C-alpha cells in the first residue's frame, strides 16, 4: 500500500487487501480520494489496509473510521484526526514519509532498494525491482486513433496502478479512479472478465474508461472483453506474436491503444 501510494503526485488513497489493491483514486483532497477508492470495491475493502500520501485530517479520519480496517498509513495526522482514530479499537496507525518517489527511499538508507527478493526454500531469488517510471514520451500509439490528453492521463494512472496488482492484472480506470481490478488469475482473459464483473457489482460504469494490462494480450479475446465492457483506450506492453491481430481488433472498434515496451508482471 505504501509503495503504491507514494508513486502518485496528487492526493491519493490506496486500499489493499491480501497484498492486492482493491481501490485506488486520486482527487483534490484525502476525503474525496478515499470515497472514490472505497467505491471501487466496498466488499473487498473490509479488513484492509488504507494508505494516503498526504497528512490525514479530521474529516478523512472520520470517514475512514466508519470502515473496519487493520492498518492506516499516512505521512502524518492532524491532532484532531488522531483523536478520532484513538477511539477506534484494534487499528494500527502508522506515520511513514511518502514524499519520495521513483527508486529513492526516504528515511531508510541501504543498498537493497533497487532489488526484489523472494525466498525459495533455503535460498533467495534476487532480481531488479520494477521501478520503471513511464513517461508520455515512452508510449507508442499503435492504433489509428490517438489518445486524448485526458485519456493519456488516465492511461498513465492505470499503468502506475497495474504495477502493484498481481499478474495477470487488468485494471479499468477513469478520472483518476479505479473502476474494476482483475488480479492474480492464470488467464488474462479471466482477469479481464473479473475486472468487468467487479465494476458491475460496484455499480460503476465502464463507458469511456481506460484499461491497463500488465503484460501483452496473447490473443484478441481479452481485448474484446474490455472493449465490450466500455473501454475506449488501452495501455499494454506489446510484444506478442499476435500484436497485429490485437491492434486490428482495437481499430475495428475505433479505440486507441498504446504500447509501453516494458511490462510489470507482479508475483
């Protein structure tokens, strides 16, 4: 939750359950960001971890305290916010500096911040951490239709979020808000279907939304699912043997699609 929320510039709320984001949103303030993030998946947010990248004020603390949660993370808390949170039982309130972005870590100086380590039996698998910060100029438009400035902003938001969703990851977003998240499926097609089902359950319209896929679409079927659900723009790494087939599917429906040239793939 902390790693995810610290990557956003605007006031942002990230809700995580079992190491997967179930709601993420940026807004003008913490209260609005929380409301938008919580709306994505109210059921999964129960008993989750909530992180903010701004100091939490009293109104935001009052809203959050209405939910059952295990851990709350923010760079700081107003005195009145702490009073509100002190009245809530069995909650862990952490103050962590979220100001650092990219591959810099604030307050912790060590040589391992650019490494990702997994325990395998009695050993460790060590690899470079996924810290690539995508810029607009890195994107390659592969469809006849180019994305609008608003779509580009949402595409980058969705791509930033997809980095923290376990593969296979499909994320629907619009107006800097997650609308449906499909995580951890063995099939990208199933992740696309689940993300669509999640948004329907939350009563959030996918019309005009954007989609991020953490790795390429191996076939056009997954893309067809997100287009039929309402997506009008897609961001994905590209690199499939069937890229042209997928691009053709996008052009047939007159949507825009951009390739990043890099993938996330979180395990």
